[in-house]
């Protein structure tokens, strides 16, 4: 049996015997290099980073295009650092699984350090600040999910935590944006050092939102006299601080027991899945799919390694935006979210199993080909029609990607504006009729039905985590299957909230349709499946 902490340089044969590829560099050397001259910091130490960004870094380290390991900053869960990184020398086993059942295994050792970055962790708080004061630091990447950027509540008002950060001192910041603005202030004070701040989170115009979040904090500090206007000007100068936009795509579900069992049988020892106190699911291994894309706006004021040599596409902001809009608002993420909502309602625990339901397949085909594709701009670097083909025919049915609708359904309230609001806005802007849309209003109605936390068979279920659940569920919590519901009155506070959908659903002509679908889906047990079948096959 082989373990993550075994010496891959002195005993590479032990890894090779169980089919694990090993790094071509000395982890101690790239760790020391990162300590002396850091180059890359990544925020968010979860499964996507471990299976994607860390492997990009490893490829660059293998080819000597990158000279120092990545420094990971985890802002949410100290358990990730203490339980998944530190005991395993910051290593992970990447497991790439194709639809034919093949497993491609790589020992990834590109992480130099993992830091719990929170003001309650005094050592980590000081350590990362020191990293940001180093001239060698070229760029930051982020994978902290949409909610990690949140500074406002459902009504668009600054949250209490954001207000506290703005009113307080940078050293006491608690929001992600405040804590990162503190680091940029340290970099400013160290000599206005340049840096690229690259959001690689899975939503449209991510760099714009990241920049807006940082500036919200910084401008608040400047207004209170906590910082100088010169600091704000530094952040607004793309020659010094850039916020490149990006598009990222790689389905990376939580580590699965089925994969752990296969790894154990193959001769790999470290297969225990970790469930932290903050409900993060992580393991010494990460399972992911073959297909992957990372497109980044090429704006790096302090230089960068040759990311393109590790498969990253570097291009203009416009092309990034087109590719992102294609994927996030049309060709993948809306399909995924639709499956997540209806999968949760219909009692599925596997995305791949959902793809055996002809009505669910018809739903996402209607959404992707008939509703999204007509308003998508071709980014030229990726063909939209071919992309959807790959998603529907190859990626989502892949039984070797043990993904669940419950995972994908997390934070849906934060995704609706991107997944569906953008497409609806394209219809409005182009003057196209929305009269023939049925998948989008059905999915929105399905989400409202999801908020009831009652499966189609009448059994209660625990809805996936969402920051707005406590605000939204009371509107539908008293509804029972079979009730005579005034859907217009019940759903009005939800459907009229443009901060959720980013578009006026009345103006888009969809409100009455959504209400009708919702009414149908609460008529009786089994009504969700019945409504799905009748609508999508009409």
C-alpha cells in the first residue's frame, strides 16, 4: 500500500506500481521558493482547486515554467487546512475519471503552504499579510463560490458584516472582501506593488464582481479616513492592480465512497473522507472529470508564468466574457441547476441517474438547444453547439463522476440571476419573444417548489444550503400538497425580487406562467413529475 506522505522521489516505484504518476520536482524546494519569493496565492482550498488549479501548477512546476509552489488561503473552514492539508504535507491524489470507467491518478504536490486566513488565526493573519508585501507575488486566483463575494443582503443593502468591516479597522475585517482588501492595503503600503487578482469562480463577469467588492470596502474606508484616496486610486489602476475576468469549467463533485473503495483496492491507503465541523466534504483524494476549460483575460501587471503551457487559454476580456456567457448562462450551468432542482424534488441522488430519465433529458435539451443557444454569442474559441453536445451526451451521463443534485443545488438563490436572468435579458434586449419559453419558467417554478422542502412523493427533505433559505422558505412553508394555492399572492415576494433574478420577470412575460406551473406542481403527490412530463413534451 502507498500513502500520500511516502517519498515519491526516493521510492517512485511504489507509486508506479499502483498506477500513480508522481511530480518531477522536489516539494521541499518549491516550498522554500514560495516562502522566499512567493508567486501564486489561491483563495479557497476546496475540491475544485485541488483537482484543477493545483494540477495546472504542478504541470508548470514539472516543466520549470513555475518556480514556486502555490500558497493556499482558506477563509471559511479551518478544518480543511487542519484535516486535509497539514496531515498530508499539502498533497492530494487527483483522480480523473472518464465515462468508460478509466481512472487516471496523479500525486499532486504543488501546494507549498496552506493557511487558514481569518483574523481569529493570528499566525495565519500575519503570515499572509507578509506574503502580500513581497514584490515577487504575481497573482492571486480565487475559488470561494458566489457567496464568498457577498456584501449585500437579498434587498441589496450592505450586510451587518460589511458595514462592520467598512466602519472598523482593516485588521479586524471579517468578510472575504474586507480581509482581501486588507492584504492589498499591505501591498500598497509596501510600495504600490503590482498584482493580478483573478477570480476563477463560476459566475459571469467574476472579475467585475470581485473588483466591485474590494472597492466597496476600500472606498468605505477612504470615506471614513481609514485609508487614503491614493489607496483607492491604486486599486483602480489596472497597470497596478488588475481584476481579470475568467471562465472555468470542470465538474468536481465531493469525494465519493465509491471512488475511495476503488482506490483502496488498487493499493492506495489514504482514502478516508473528511467531514469537517463546518460541513465541508473533502478527502486526501479528489475525483474529477476529464473535460476542463480555464479561460483568463490576459492582464497581469506583475507578469505571470506561462499558464498557456498548462492548457489555460489567455485572451481578451471580450472573448472571456463570450466564453463565460456561453458556459455559465447557457450551455452548462443552467442545465446543471435545472437537474439539481428537479433531481432533489424527485428523490435522485445522482446526476448521472437523472440522465436516464427521458423527461429530465428533454428538459435540459429544450433549455440548452431551444432557449439558450439562440441568444448565445459564439466566443470562437469554443463552439457552443458542440459544447452542449458534449455536456448532454458525455459529461452529465458519466456514471464515474459521482455528482449529486444536492451538491449542485447549493446556493441556488445566488445562481438564478446568472443561470437564467442573463438569458432572459438577452431576449429582452434583442426584442425576441419569450412566449415559447417553457424550460426556464418551469425551472424557476421548480425552485419555488423546492423551497417547500417536500419531495414529489410527499416526504420532507433537507434542502441544500443556501444563504437565503431562512428568508425565502417562510413564503411557502405552510403550503401542503393538495392545497388550493393563490400562487400569485404566495410567490409575489420571491418572483418580484430582481436581486435574485436580475431581471423583471413580469417584463419578461413569465410571471403568470411560473405561477401556473407552481400551482400544478403542488396539486398532489406526483404532480412534479406529471407537470414536468406534460410541459416539456407539449
